[in-house]
C-alpha cells in the first residue's frame, strides 16, 4: 500500500464513521497498537455518554459507527444468493447487509418501524450495488409477522438462500428484581422465539446449499451481571445453532453463528449499557476499544460462503481478544 493509498483508506474509514476521533487522537489513547490503518482511525474510550429511546438510530450516535459504507469490497462470494437479515438497518446487521450486497446477493432487511431512517440508508446502499433491496418493517415478537416476513422476503427476492437471525433486545437491569415479566418476555420473544419462528418458516422453503447465520455473543459464555435475560438468550442461540446444524446437515443446509464481543452500535446507547459502561465501552478488551460493525461483516460472509461447505455448527468469533463463548 502506498502512502497515498493509505491516506485515502484512513480518510474513507473516518468519513464513514462520521464524527469519529482523528487517527492521532485514537492512537494517543493508549499504548495498544492498531492492526490496520483503518483500525487506527477507530475511536477508543472514553465515549460521550448518550441515551436514545429503544431501539435507537445509528444516524444519531456520536461517534457514528462504521458499517463499511465506504470500505467493504466484495469479490462475488455470494453471487446470486437471496438473503434475509433481521436488524439489517443498523449495527452488525447493517454491516452484513452492505457486505452481502457487495458480494453479489439480493438482500431483504427487517427492522422496527421506528428505524425507518436507518433502514432507508441501507436500502440505498444495497441498490447502489445494483442488487435487489427489500425493506420489510415489523415486530419480530409476533409469530404471525415472522411467518409473513419469510414469505414476503422469499416472494420479493425470488427465493431464500440465507437467513441471518441478528435482531435482538438488550436492556440493562441492576438486579433480578428489576427484570419484569414483560421485560423477560420481550427479550425472549425477540431473541429466542423469533429466530425459532423464522428458522422454522425458512427451512420449509430452503433447499440444499442454503445457510442460516445466527448472532450469538461472548455473553453466551461470560455473562455480565446486569443483562441477565439478554445473556441467556445469546447462550440459547449458540446451542440452537449447534442442534440445528446437526438436524439440517442431511438436507445440505448449514447453520453457523457469529459471536461478537463489544461492538459500537445503537443497542448500546438505547438502554443496552449503563452510562458508566458506555463511557468506557470496549476498554476491557485486549484491544482497548470496541469493534466497529465493519470489522465483523466478513465473518457473516464467511458463515454463509458456499466455498466453506464443510463448516456447519461453527461459531465465528470477533471479540478483540477476550476469548470465545464455546
Ligand atoms: P443494533 O441495535 O444495531 O441491532 C439490533 C436490531 O434488532 C435493531 O436494529 C432492531 O432492528 C432489531 N430489533 C430489536 N427488537 C426488535 C423487534 N421486536 N422486532 C424487529 N426487530 C427488532 O445492535 P447490534 O449490536 O448490531 O445488534 C445485532 C446483534 O449483535 C444482536 O443479536 C446482538 O445480540 C448482537 N451482539 C451485539 C454486541 C454489541 O456489543 N453490540 C455484542 C454481542 C452480540
Ligand atoms: Mg437499528
């Protein structure tokens, strides 16, 4: 890479991240060396404490996350595939949606109606690649909607090869007494029932070569004390990935999961992290900073890549060094 290339790359990443700290400031933050020029530009704690109503918008975050808008380059790994991504409007799901489109896939995204502004940006990015983009807003806590979502995605895309179960609810509660039955129910419905309902509907339509990609978390194996209900859903999804991989292998359908560590997304600024945790977000990772969604997109591609045809029941991790959930 020449110096000019390097400057262009760093500027691109910084632009994508909006108001991110300048590379010099990011490097100043600690002795930890960056792994790439793009990583050098990524912000480190302390972060400005901010609070948005759930589910939050990426477009209102400071600094804005980098979802790979200007940096992800595809090479046809998912050419002609049809993918449905839940929570595809922002964060990790948006990064996967951008990557999938640049790898040649047509993409349907699901999100909550309040997230329409974020979703519009993603739809425009998918269309800019010349791929089909389908926006299907709706609430995954409803079984009937989950069935309709799969049906509509398959109809508008002309089939369904990849389902990415990525949407989730995370709300901090200091003690178990603070977790209401409604909280527990909302978390389970969004994070466990919906992937179950969606998987059930999707496999009824899928043939050999199809893939399901679930989002788990490092929380599956090392849960934080103040997101008890959420953490147990990430463990459930990990287990579900392994059982379904075994069940569907004879049909030629693979099931993998991606397990992120701390990533800078709306989930963390709309009730998913306390103000203290927000301020120091990612600090305890060996890299000393959170991941940006752009840094995990390639794992969603890998999890679905037909050339990794022997990989099923696998957990692909991206934690900044803090180990693996399973
Ligand atoms: P995010 O807020 O960008 O994405 C979560 C999405 O879930 C939202 O965009 C929303 O569209 C969707 N959602 C929530 N409730 C819904 C409902 N009832 N109906 C429909 N959609 C609903 O945050 P993210 O961090 O990118 O989260 C994506 C995935 O990553 C989640 O599964 C989360 O558990 C996982 N994860 C995140 C982190 C992190 O630090 N950000 C770490 C580990 C795992
Ligand atoms: Mg969102």
